[in-house]
């Protein structure tokens, strides 16, 4: 599975530095992507640094450009994180522009969905973000987060909801892959994810999970590492890959 950890902006810089150093000593049998508050050079061995955001195409202030991310060897960037949409009123047009900036600069976008609940509204939201983008030979990650879980800081999503959205997203992305020439996509589940949430995501069929800044020490994150490593072992035993 893929595990994406987003430090957001409330985690002290010393804790972030200790986290990224400590995690290198862990055995990770899964793909780990870590988004610190500020992007840094992607130089670690068992995980990758990703960006919490990418700038609009036009000249702006206070946002990280695609050229800077390329210089730091960063290959992934969030676009449209729910908290930016909810607190900063980021529109789907702005998210679309950030997406296109990613695609033009060989950066894999991590597209966040979840402002709307219900499969049909989620697909409408995704279509609005993807409009006018050339997806040929591109890769994308789609992250569906339970907005209520994020707001209430506890897992209040239902299995039925997360499965219904997954099935609708998979159907749409399979169709889009055939029609657009998209190279690959992954669906990840977010919204106050813990060990139980990882098991739910695996059971439904998601390719990974999105985790926020609750686990501010690697010691508290270790139970999730064990769960993710166990899932990889079970997949190897079942499928041989």
C-alpha cells in the first residue's frame, strides 16, 4: 500500500526533523510519502519527500513553484487539500491550474476530494478539477477524505460511504484511463486514519491511506507501520506480488 503522511503546519520544526530522521531507521515494506511543512531535498532512502502544495502557473507570492520542486527532486505534490478549500476558499479552477502545473512539470498530483459527500458529487468534483488537462502518459493519485472525520478529529466515516465512493471512483478512473491514455492512477483513503482505518481501506480495495499530523513521533506511528507491513506480507502470500 501507499501511505502518505502530511505534517501540515502545526508540527514544530524540531519534531519534523526528528521524525524524518527516525523513520529512516524503520523497516518499511510499503511506499511512504512524507509532506513536511516546507519541502526539502528528496534525499532519503526508504521514503520520499512530497510537497503540500504547488503554485499556480502565473506569477505569485508565497507558494512553491514547479521549478523549485524539480530542483529538490520532488516527484509528488498535493493539489486541492480539503483544509485549503475549506479555510482558504480555494476553488476548483485554482486546483485545476495547480494540477496542470504538476502535469506540465512531470510532478505526480495528489488530488484531494471530499468537500462533497456521496459518490455522484465526488465524481462531479473530480471532473471539475480534471477539466482541460492532458492526462496522456501521466500518473495521478486520488485521495478521498471524509470531511466530517477531518473536522471532528475522529473517524466518523461509514464503511458503506467509503466503499460506495471507491467503487464509483474506480469505475470512472478505469474509463478515463481507457479514453485519455492515463498511464496509472492510485486511490487512497483519508479522514483520521488509524490502524483500523488502514484495514478498512485494504478491505475495500483502496491502494493506500492519507494520514495527517496526529502521529508527531515515530514511536506513535509504529503501530501503523506494523499494520502496513503486515498487509504487504499477506498480499505476497496470497498473490505472490
